[in-house]
């Protein structure tokens, strides 16, 4: 039986299971470091028979992960324009991200 969890990090919520790889807002750490998330909203079996729901978080539970890579996301262009007034602004932004692999849900 595989377990899933809903964690909160970087102001967002993610549905994760063991072995998942995904990128999140930047975490402090180097490649290869282990991190643990303690803001767990839900832990359940994949079939939904056993569900633990936090109010708002589960106490004593954590999800462990390994940092795979620190990188910058693709550039997003922000353009401001006002018609007939010669007002134009163009700005780019690249968000710092961290690629993690979920190793254990406990």
C-alpha cells in the first residue's frame, strides 16, 4: 500500500507520494541534503481507506525529502503599456526553485 500526503511549503500545497520528484519554491540547502516537512495537512492510503486529516496540521507526522538540484525557473516577461502616452515598461523575472525527491512519509 502506497501512502499519499498533502504538504504545505512556500505558501502552496502539494500532493506527494514516495518517490515523487517535483520542483517547489527555493529551500535553503545544498544538493544531496535531506529536508523534512512538518506542515502536513493530510496523510492517506491511495485507495482512501485510512485517512488522517489535520486541523490544520497533523502533529508528530513528517515527510522527508532529498534536495536534487537548486535552479532558476524559466524567465517570465512582465510588460506594462499605456496607449497614446508613450509609456512602455518591460521587465523579466526568474524564480529560484528547488527540485526534491520524496523519500519517506511517516
